[in-house]
């Protein structure tokens, strides 16, 4: 199978930069306009990933064998699911990480992540601190998916998360909000405070964007080109250009697709392994 990026380099596809002023000439955010056959194939894979995500969602929060130490020097990895998600939605990603010899923790953050994101972040802080204390490790790696990415950023920016987090990956987080949240407000706004917090220009998001990232925690920000739920918001201030990555796929692809996992793996696992050599 031909590498699509090799095809792009052969000028069969048209590449343009992202247009974000902050990126300028050092832009790593390459967009590719693919031929019709490739777009159909990508659309098929996006639907396939969505179905896989729904199957994982239906597993709920009772996941057996959630923690498994495979490698003696494995740094624990904590996964944070998104809105209307369950621990089951993170299992495809967790299984890949465990296959690479990493200890993985996933948690149930309230009923479908309906609670305030601030309160959820406080709960995540307590859970990570307990892992660090009980396992006698200095830190964990953190992966936040979708709304879980906002929770992870809040932990790092406001709750001193740099004391327990070595590296963080933010997958498809709506850091500038999503107008689809209005549908959530109409449906469950009376019982969920989190849907109000992800409306564009909400007070929560304005505060989150304004606060600086801790310099001692490297962060990789990953988005999908066809993400209709959480469109790519552009590179966050404090994220290095080489760690801002946009790949073909939809929202579910972020936790199911191998190309996305490869970029997670190189950031959390390969670089740690290289350091241990």
C-alpha cells in the first residue's frame, strides 16, 4: 500500500499550510487535499472508527483487568474519556498501550462526563496523586480525549498537575469550544454543567486559554481533519510546533486509528525508552 504522504510529496495531492499566524514559516500543520478515491476511503474508515467507538462505549464503566504491569520500568499512563463517554471508549487505546508494555489506568468520571469540568479535574487530581503515592512512582503520563482533554488541561494549568504528570497528550479537545454543545444544552442542559462550559467563548474556555501551560510538562496536541464534533482549534500557546499534529480521520479515529496511536507512542513510549537506554 502506498504511503499517502509519499503521494502528497509527489505532488499528486495539493498541500497548504494551516494559515495560523503563529505558525508562520515553521508550520508543521500540513493539510492535504486528496483525490476523490482517497476521500471515499478516508470517509469509509471514519465511519468504521465511529462504529468501533460505539461498540467500546457500550462496554460501559465496568472493565475487567484494567491495570496490568507488563514492563518493569513502565511509567503509568492515565486515560481520561470525553463527554458522553465511558471507560469502555478508552479500551481500544488502552489495549494498544498495554501491548507496548505500559501500565494503564482508566477512570469513570461521573455519569457520561456531565459534571462540571472543574470538579472532574479535581477528581482526576486525587486519582493521579493516589497512583503516584501508592505505586511509589514520581509521575504518570496523561492522555485526555475530547472533553477529557479539557479536564487534563485544567489539571495542568490550575491544579498543579506538573507535580504528578511527566508528559501529556491532548486528543481532539475542543479548546475553543464547539457549537454542537448547543444541541447538548437543549437536550441535557438542565442536568449537565459541562455542556455549557464547552460553548465557544464560555467563561471556562476563556480562562483555560488565557492561563499558561507549565513549561516543565511537554504536551502533544493531536487533531483529526474530519472531526465534526471538535474541529481543529489551532495550536495552543505553549505547545511546540512539532507537537501539534493534524492527521486524516474523524473524532473516533483519535482513539482507534493506528496512525494516531503511532504519534502517541513515539511521544510517550519511544522517547522514554530512548532515555532509559
